[in-house]
């Protein structure tokens, strides 16, 4: 079988110009509105996070995040053969949590809290773009 000659001209039918790149990177009106909403949420959270008495508004969300974080540790532990002893979420200035288990693979259980809660949070954000998906996530979360 004869070798196939590949040239740069055969890979690209035409050159990519600056206006092509600019057009591809310019957000649509809907994307711009989503970016503005994300920026407003980030700004609001930063303000609420750092003002002493307004921090209490975020407390339920922080505790829900801690609960998901610890749940992901527990699920990873159970999937790797650990025996679960307890899950404890404390309401203190640190809003901490603790999952006690014996056995399992530590290299799988340790990062599962951050990776799992980040994944679940991303799923919640993506569900927000669809009415049916957001209703399903609302029922699952409670």
C-alpha cells in the first residue's frame, strides 16, 4: 500500500483569519446574559461571605455543600470496600464535616469529597438550563 502524502494545504481548506477567531469567541446574547448572571452571583457570594452578620445567609448552602462533600467520601469508601462508621457535620465557625470509616482505598476516598461535590454542583448548574432537569434535581435534593 502506497503512503498517503499529507500536507498542510490538505488539512485546512482555507486559512483561519482574525475575524474568524473573533467571531467564534464572541458570545451570543444568551451566553452574555448567563455570564453576567454568573458574575453577579460571584460578586454577591463574595460580599456575603466576608461581612460578619450577612454570612448567616449562606450558612444553609455551606452546610449543604459540606453534606455533599462528606457523602462523596462515604460513597467512595463504600465502593472501595470500606466499612462506614459515621458521618458528622458540625455547625461551628468552620462548618466542618467528618466521615469515619475503616478500610477502603485512601487514594480514592480522599479526593472523592472535592471531586464528587464539584461534579454534583456542576450537574446542578447544568440542570438549571432545562426546566424538567431542574425540577428533577430539586426533588432529589429535597
